[in-house]
C-alpha cells in the first residue's frame, strides 16, 4: 500500500462509520495549504463512493485511491 | 421535538397506505441513490440531498428541504441520517425521524401477509420490497415449510418460533440468480431439508433432495395440505412450481402476475425459450383457471390485490398477459422473447455461484451483492396488460 505521492498530512479514520470520516476529512483538508495533499485512511466500505462524492461537492481532487484488504487510502489534493 | 428513529417495518407500512404524507429524504451519495432506493405504492415525495452536501454547504442543503414537511431520512447505515436529522431539527423542523440500521434494513426487510388460514394450515407471503420478491411459508401443526427463503434467517427463525413451529423443509423453485438464498444456511442451522430440481442444482456442493415433476410432499402429522411439485422449465431448466392443496401455486419465476420469467439469463435464449413455450402450452395451460398464483417477483405495485398481497388467479393472469399466452407458435414466442431481452446485471453470475455453494463470500460482500432490484421478468410492464 504505497504511493509515490508526497503527503503533507495524514488522518487515521479507521473504524469510523459515516458520517464521521467525511466530517473529519472536511475539517482536515482545511489544515493543509491549497495544492498540498491529505492522506486519509478508512475502513468504512461506504467511503469508496462517499469520498469521491464529497470531493466533487467540496471542490477538491482525489489524486489516488489505494485499496487493499479492508483499508482504503485516499490521497486528496486541496484545490480550494 | 426530538429526533426519533423508525424501523424498516414501519416504513413499509407507511408507504403502502394511502395516507402516506411525509417527504422521504435520502442522504446517501447520488451514485448509491441511483442504484437502489425506497419504493412504495403511496410514497409521493422523495428527494436526494447527500449528507456530504450538508457537511460542506449546510445552508444551501437545508434550503432544498421544503419547510413544514414531515421528514423521514434514509442513509446507508444510520449515522448520516441522524446527523442530517439533527441539522434539520436545529433549523426548526418539528417532525423528523431517521431509519434505524440504514438502507440495508429496508433491502432485507420481509413483510409477512397472511394469505390463508383454513383447514388447519396457514399460508404466508413475505414481501421483500427491496428486491420486489416474495418468499412463502406453509405452516401445519408445528411444522413450517419455506419456499425460496432469502438470507434473512433471523426473520424466518423468529417467525417460526412465534408460531410454535420448527422449520422442517425449504423448497427452492429454481437456482436464483438475483438474490442470495437462505436455504443452505437454514439446512445448517435449523436442520431443514432443502428441495430443488436436479437440472438446476446438480452442480451444487451442499446436500439437497432432488424434486421431480409430480412429487407430492406432506407434513409429519396427518390431515395437512399436500404440496405437489410441477416441473416448469424455461426461466431455468429446473424451474419447479409447488401446488399447495390444489389451490395455490408457488410459481417462483415461472409465472408472474404481469409477465413471465425470462429464459435468456443462462446464455441459451433460444433453447430455454423453447422449453418455456412448452411449459406455457402444456403445464400452465393445464392448470385450473381458479388456481391462485403466488409469484417469486412482482413487476409493479398495481399487482397488489385488495388484501395487499401479490396474488392472482391463473385465469386472470392469462387475460392480463394476453400478449404472452396468446402466442400459439414457437417461433413467434422466441421472437417475443428476443424483442424483450435486456442486459442482466453482472452480479447474477456471482450470486448463482453463491447459491450453489461454489463461492464463499463474507457477510459484507453478501450484503452488497444482495442489494438492488431484480431483473427476472421477460417483459417489463409499463402498466397492466389488458
């Protein structure tokens, strides 16, 4: 589960169920600068469609998604 | 007023009543909403405003919800519906409730309807609105036989218990492709005997008792209703209907109220269409017009009869599907099937494997595979065929 992307902040959202991963990532993205990348680690199966939907709503970009086993790692670039 | 929970059972009760008056607010993302949603004959108002929009743009999202409405919220699990419910309550909505356990509790819900309680036996239909499908139970003196049970075993077991019954038999009308059967597990946990036709189940890796055309089943104690197997190939080569007490035909996907089971799911559309034509022109043609069909699926809520049960007589069904039963020529029948063919969901191939015991998946995966409506009818009724 590795990626070459430079990560500026990492959030461990394992074990959290909706809406908490989105509530937290919505706050977390504001703690990095525009252009920087936030890595969010989730185990909620709903995150697979909820994160892209949230990125669209919030105007940010998921640059990479890595899924292995029950974990999904989202690399989110702050755009706004 | 405080935010309150409601259950899938209540939701079904509300949406099947004429006085259904609330706004259903689904807060799942657009993709999930587009794939599968709550339905009901009297559900008039439904909107989709994803919960992530409430998180990002609270004011604009709240503005999309009409004021003064009674709000019933649905989400994937429960948490997001509660979250949005609190926002609405804070903005002055007075009657707001969230679905307990989320959309999957709706997807798995079974609503029991008594069809008949006479001559010492009881016959129930369990409507599964999430799948537009029906399973059945026949009860007689402490014994219960199930027909096409879903994987919601807790439900059947507590139903049996409430009625002082033991689940003794589980009849499969065919190898299902559209939902995961509960029979295998029932056999393991309740010790029920599974029955199915060899043409469908010969590759299955669990124990089952083969059923042949004309086989008759009875209950342990004398005087109960007889269950006769009638082989009706077409939808699948092993499709079998069960005639109860010479009066009720549990038809699986062979006969529907507003269609017939599509014969093209197995990749042999012409061959299976021929089988189906033979079934229509012999087995179904031979049935008494008064026999009541209890189908495995419904296409439309208009099929509910006055008792809010999905049931219709053979005579009525032949009239309502004159376009199908009026075909006298095999080639015309094959043409009709070809003209009505639609793509089948990709997950069907996997579900068949699970139902034959050839593929093991964990509960989360089962849940995902099992959610979504069926695609089993040969024609989709735009309204009742007259």
